C-alpha cells in the first residue's frame, strides 16, 4: 500500500461544506493523498499543500491552481487510466471520490522535475506565430512536429479502447430554463414556478447556491447557506420544477434550444458502473433566463503565473466552502472594493494578511473602513508589479502607481508572502448569449462586456447582467422570474415583489487595469502572463502588434490567446484590454472574439448518446427475415434494409452459392424475398392522369388486372426511378418502386400532387410495410404455385404475362403478379406481411419436389444483368435519359398533358449521337472480368490522359453462359455494336471487350411469356 | 384466434405480428433484480405490450365534405376527429378498445378496428360517395401499449421522442391526444390513454429497431415486452 503522502496541512476546521467525517483517498501524479467528501480535486490538492499541478504549454513553467471553477487554466488533469481515462478535466471541477487517480496532463517527464525547463532556449524558440512560421512548411512534416509538440505540451491522451460507459439524451420541454443556480437564478426559478410555469434550473456545480456557498453574508437574518437550503426545499416540493445539479448548459442554439450535459456518475467513482454516465438534456424552452454569474479577472503582472497567485474570490471559496487555506501569508492585490472581502475572510480564518495593495488612490468607503478596522494595512495607489518565487510565491515586489495605473512612480519595496490573491474586477459570463449570435458590448461602468441584443428569447439576470451586489441580484432574479413567466402567458399573483435584507457593504467604483506596469519596459520585464494555459504573455501581444496585427481575431490566432480548453475565460478581456492600450484605441473599437459552443469541453460519448452499436442506424427487416437468418443467409445492406444476399450451403463460397442459385432459377425454381420493394397505393378519379404525368408512358388505357412497366424522370429528363404499376380497379393503382427509391418517390408524388397539381383528385398511401412480397422464378415456378394456390387458373392463357390476379395461397388471401426481373417465368406474390413467412414456408414445402432454391440479391443481380435489365442507381447515375438506356419504347411523347422531364428530352445536348448509351460488354479473353467502374477507351495506345469514352456499370460471372458478362455505358454505344473497347487496369494490364447488345439472355422474351 | 382482413380462417395459418419475436423479452436494471426466474414484468417499472392484430385502415378524404364527415360517423358510430392531434375511440365490452380513429393530417386519418378489414373497407367505399381513399395497412404496423410507472414512462418517451407530451391534457374513455413524431431514429404515432398509459404505433420494418431501442431506453427501470393479453 502506498502511504498517504502528506497530511492536509492547509485544512482549517471551519464551518465548510465538506464532510470531515468521511475521508477520501485519492492519487495525484502517483502519490496518495486524503481529502473529504465534498472536496474537489483542486480543494483537496490545496489542502495537502500541493503547489505545482502542471507545467505550462510552451515554457514549461511550474503552475498552480488559480481559480475554483470552469475558468481554471492550469490545473488540467487526466483522470483514471486505460479505457476509462478522461483527458483534460479541470481539477477545480472534478469531485473527489475514493480511489480517484489523477495525473497532470502537462509536464514531461513530470511536473516537479521538468526536463524541458532545462532548455533555456526553448522560450526563444517559440515566439508568437511560432506554429505558422515554423511548422507550416513543409506541410507534410506537420505530423512529425505535432507528435513532438503534443508530447511536450501535454494535451492529454484519449482512451484507446472501447468506451464501456453509457450515455444518453433526454428531450426536455419547459416554459422557462434557468441556467445557473446562484442567488439570482434560484430566485428567478422560484418566482417563475410560483406562477405555475414549468421550470428547469441547471447548475454546473455539485450543489445549488453559486456564490452563496462561499458567502459569510446573511439574507433576511439567516446565514446564506441556510437561506439556500430553504429555497432548495421550496423548489424541490414544486413538481413543476426540475433541478439539475452537475449540469452544464454548454450550447445555446436557434429557437431557444439549449444543450445541457448532466454528469451523473463521475463523482461516484467506480461504484456507478453500468449506470448512464452522462446525459445530454436537449432543452427546448419558451424563455431562457441566464443567471450564469461572472468570472473574476486576474491582474496581469510580471511572473503572475507562479504557484500561489490566485483569484481573490477563489481564495475565499477555498476558505469558506472547502475549509482550505491555500497558504499562510496573504497579500491581496485589487483594483476594486469587492476583493476586500477576501482579506477580511482570510483575517477571520486567523491567518496573516500581509497587506492589501490597492491600485486606487484616496481610498474611502465601507469596505476600506472595514479592513482598516481589522488592522489590515492598505497600500493605496500601489501595485504588485512582480511576483517572486520558484514553485511557490515567496515575495511580491510592490510599487507606487501613477494615477492612470500605467506607470511606476515610486520606489519598489519587497513584501514577503506566500499567497497573492488578485482581482482586476469581474467579467459577466455571457458565453451562452454569445452563442446565439449576440454581440458582447463593452460596459465602461462595470468594466466588462455585457450581452448585446439577441434574436433568442433570453433574459439575463444578476452578475451575468453586470449586477454585482447581492441585494441587486436577489431583487433582479425575482423580478425577471416573474416577468419571464408573464411574457409567456402566466398570471403573476398580486404578491409583492419580495424584498431582501442583506448585510452588504456599499462598494465604490473600481479602477480598470489590464496590464500592470513594471519598472523595466514590457519587453525586458519578466513575462506577464495573459493566457496561462497557452503561455500567451503581454509582450507577445506587443510583438503581434509590432508585426502589424490589429484585429483581435488575428491577434487571437497569431498568439493562440484564448485557444486553450478554458477558451480564454480568464484571459480574453485582459488580452483585449492590453491590445486596445497598445493600439491606443478604446475597447469598444477593438470588440471581442466570439464565444462558441461548447462552454466547457463535452465528451464525444455524450454527443453520440445511444446512437451507437445496433442502435446507430435502424435496420429495417422484412417479415421473413428470421427465416433467412435461420437458414444461413448472408445479408446485404440496401438503404436501411437488410436483404438476403446469398444462402451459402455448408462450405460454399459466395461464388459457388451464387452459381448454384442462378442455375436453379434458370433450370428449376428459385424463391426471393422482395418485400423491400417500395409500394404506393394510388387512388382517385384522376389517378390515371396523375400516373401518366409522372411516368414517361401513359396509364390512361391500362385495364384492371394489367401491369405496366414505367420509368420516372426528374425535370431534367434523367431517370429517377422505375418499376411496375398495376391497375387494381377503377381509379385504383399499385405502384412498385425500387427498394432504395421508395421514400423519395412518395415525396416526389406528394410534391407534385400538393403543390403543382392540386386540382387532380388523387391520394397516395405507402403500403411498403403492409405487403410482404415473395417472388417465385424459374420454369418450375407455376408447378410450385399450383400446389398451394386456389381460386384461379395459372396457365398462360387465363393468366398471361404482365397481369395480376387475386388468389388464395396456403389459405391466405394474396395477390399474384406475373412480372419478371429474371427473364424466367415468374410469379410475384403479395400478401399482408403477417402471413409472409407462412406463405414463404408453404412455397418452400410445395417446392421441395423441385428443389426450390432461395436466392438472394446477388443472384437476382446476375440474372437481371443477363437479361439486360438496368438497376436505377447502379447502371444509371442521374445523367441518363430513357433513350440513353435503350428505353425509348417506354416514352410516349404524344400524351396530352406532357410528363415530367419531357421538355428536357428535346434539348440539343440530349439529342447528340455521342451520348453515353447502355450496352453489353463481352471480354475478348473469355475468362477476364471487367471491374465495375472501369473506364473504357477506344485507343489503348493513346497518351495519358486518355480520352474516356464510357465505363462499366455492372459486371458478373454469368453461370448461364459460363463466362463473365458486363453492362456499361459508352459514347454512341448503340451504333458501335461489335466494336472493341479497352479497359486499362491500375496494374498496367488492358482488358479488351466487345460491345454487344445489353440483352444477353432470351432476347425475344420467350421464357418469361410461357 | 386471429382477426385479420383478407384472410380465410384456417387453424394452421401462421400469423406473425411485427413484434412476435420480441414477446417475453426484458431488459432489467441490474440493481433491481438478478433473479432470472423472476416473472416477466414483475420487476419492470415499464411494460410494453403489443396489442392484438387489428384492422388498420388509412383514410383520406376532405374534412370540409359533409358526405365524407357525416358518412364516417354514421358508418363507424363515432365522429371524425377534425381537431389536429386528437383521436376518438369506442370502448367495447371488457373495456377493450373496439375502434379508434386518429387524426394524422388535414386530410388523413387512421382507423384501427377489431372488425375485419375487408368488410370495413367495402362498407366504407360503398357508402361514401365522395373522393376518398381507404387503404388497408394492417400488415404494415403494430400498436404497442406502454404502461407502468409514470415517471419511468415519461423518461422513456423523453429519450425516444422530441415531442412535448407534457402539454397534453389527460385522455378520456372516448379519446385523447395523438402525434406522429420521432421515436429514436424511426417514427411512431403516439397517443395517450385514459389509464395514463401510452399507445405507440410503429411501422413493421422498423419494429426490431423499435424493440431494441425500447429495451435500451427502459433498461434503467427494468422493461418487458409482452404479447397481447390472452382473450
């Protein structure tokens, strides 16, 4: 057993939101530590005095925890190992559980001893724009560079095995979605829910309360934490309210559609295996209330990245919420009153406050007085210009600052401390409103970007709207909650808007400082870090400006500012401010980069949800599918359908099975499941006219009981679908479509029926699923059918080719069509799908004396190719007219109304003699197979690039002929019968073939007409 | 005993409903029970029961045409639901559904009936002297009743469909709400029943996918797929 590494030296016993009676063991970079239930990985590491949690991206500088939430740039960890590993989590967001294993993603070979930092030249090697300048040429070397950079920078490792976890999605509908369960969000939710509206409230943290979880304030005389508890109880009781903790709204999309990811099991560790790990809530809300709060802005000064420099609010959070004091001697550096609370909290925890360094002069006001009253030294008009230390801050260089805050105007003194809490003000968390396309607007009075107008129905409330006082947030939340409900039709009761008694000190205006000056100039001073995750320094922004960049979007890409997994949550505003300062422009002129989803990284597993494995794509099965499975069929995907491909016996290969099946159909009888064919029932007084307009031929004269082959064209005159259509009765037709074309054909018919020809009285209904279809084909098929068929004569005189009859087969009502796709005598039997297997099995029984052979799509393809029947989509490609395919006989140009595509057929290009035309191909060297897709040329001696004259569309070995046959299209093919064409192969071989008629088998149709 | 249109009764006729191969399957939440002998449905908070094979007729007609609208109500003894997203039904003896008529679109309805399809079709066609279309689609779809713990059913529906069933008013014995919507990556006609359960109408060729999806979506609660109640 690995001994616990260190005691929790920074854990203070306080009234914190952790359970000190439940110790939790965890591992960080291989060392064993202990924390408590309720800790995050970050709070537990700080409790254990772990200073260095990672190494920086470019310069490999030691880095410590800066913040306490999604904004964390440094504490990026890889959790677990093997197939359960998760890269790039922020330690500030990882809840502690027993046995948790975490490793820094940065740092090679490890964070304490870092090989890279030895190389002093490394920083010089990677100036801004480094990637563009160094790695972009030669382009093919990027793969080599990338490996090196990833390893050195440490971007986390993806799991290489199958993810054993399960993820799902819920579609949620609500009147009001509240994002953020801080004081304003919770109140908004309560007030909205009181009107009867359906409310969903989500928060990314493990518990609701937001800033109140780390507050020492009282509301209406009770402690903030108790106030939260009471409100929680009220929300829980209301069944209109769905509360989702550990749930991040990561994307705000059109029409008030918000994606929320709920982390359901990560905090439970291994004990939760088998449950859904993460669930995406696809929330559609009538109103969205954003109560996402604000992020504190760090101050940019020299060596501000040394472990021990933290956000002021984060210091308070660790202290009050987690009972962790991340140091001993605090120096607070602030530009505003708000951060004074951190010094007061620290003082009250019994630890030393070295001083408050405030950039503002002539301080006064309640916060200032409160600090002074505690005896805390306040250095007004001063700044921390540099932090000193190696793996931990040991002192700060402090100097007097000019009134504008842009120059040092006094001597530098050194103050010993091990923790610098800093606050440069706050930035409203407006990411989600920005997702909707709303442009952030700079607000001078709060020194931050606020949301501009949005096209979505969203309301901002509390700190994310620039309201930073607790009193204001509570009142704002209550008001917006009511207003949101009212705007979607809920009645607000006459109850007065609640008022709150909050013990809150008034705050005076802040000063805005984006870059703290140093006694040396910006380029000679030690680095001041703007973006810690990607090591973007203030001087690299200066270099970019010197090189001529002005747009913030260009600066971002040139320096990588805000490109990390934290998306610049702490760095963007400072970067923009520094750029504005350097260009001598206002921040409004510079503008901001755009925030895009996801707010925080989201797992691929969650995005995939349940659409994995067998559920990835629906498999459509016929009613006879189980029989095929039980009888060893191999299946082929045709669209979403599974169709039997061939039925191998014992040790048969595919070729052998197909050969056997082909011969059986030609000489005996075969049986095919054709249920997947599209079937559309068409009824109405104008049905025949309608069909005559969508098919190239006429259906006005088709009598009941008869079938006709038809071809459908798009407006461009190109073949779109084909099939047989039968007249079932007066004004009643059944249209067969190809398997893959069924849905498009129905949509096509509806398009014309509804939008162009509404005067035609006709209805179309899909009956594809209703009818099972079984095809008997071969010279023995009549005998097989006769044995089980009652009610009709099957002989050729009473039931000729291209007609249909009602019949009773094996006791079931069925409909028989004499149509053939093989060229043999065929009966296509339709029956309600409930009885499809019954009839199939009856036919298998009655066919036994004839060795009836089930055949699949492969055999069907071979047989139809022998017969020269095209397959739409295989032999055609959307550029073939019926004339090109030798189907001129099916085009009736004398129809009164015309038909779809007719006009296009007369365009000059369509009449060219050298259009590609459908022909058969017979290889000269009898045993050679032409590959499908092979290009055909006339002159094998031609220089490359050769002029391509056509291509092979279908190619099979024909068991009926004992040699390969192929179909193809070739320029002017109809007038080239008997000519030789060539098909060059990738290996240099050239296959020569003779152009022949596309009908190889039974040209006069004698065999299907018997 | 089977009721089916266009079919002569015959004892050895095999009739397979779309979900026939899934009857008596279950997926259980492992934390609920590991007892393989536990009876089906006993530890399932959700039960999906395929209903009897019935006659399913697709009706097309003009909702403005009194010949069609009045004719339907005279022949079927129930009025045509004209309001979008509603269905009407008649409960017969033993509180079994006798027939239901669902609104599918402005000119399209679905009739599910325990009468023989052939007779119904003929009766409707001969009586309604209007431009109508009556199409037997009985073989192409099946009705599945989803019952059990309401919270669990709601979650299963939320996993499966983008539709907001939460805004539906409760159904009565004479009808309720219905919607054709997505179900996983296929579609379903979903309707609510007076007993709090839901009926799902799914297409035959997608029935296997539907069943796999349902077993997966209900796994956290324990779910069983059963055949019709013996009559």
